[in-house]
C-alpha cells in the first residue's frame, strides 16, 4: 500500500508463520524476522535504502522458515 508516509506491506497468513523475513532490493522492512499469528494482518512500513528510491514501487519476497515457498510482491 502507498501511504502519505511511504510504502507499507500488509501481510496475513492462514497458518502461524515463524520468523517472517522480508527481502526487497530498494527497501528495508522496519519489522523483520517476526512471528505472524494466523488471520491477523500486520502492517510493515518500508524504509528506502537510498533517498532516490522513494518513488520506486516495492518489489521483493516474503519468507518464513515454516513456509512451503516464498511469496513475491510487486
């Protein structure tokens, strides 16, 4: 989601997700390596690595150690 303060990822899982990690070429997640309870959306603000990247849309992946596969976002 684009917000007035920047980009925010909204993440939700049907199962408990352990050690959720967010990887993006242009952004750092302000919250990383966290547990995600089922059916409870979490909003994770993204901070650009470089001030020139603020207009670049997020493009990365979300992983959890107990997930079958990564989830990609764009």
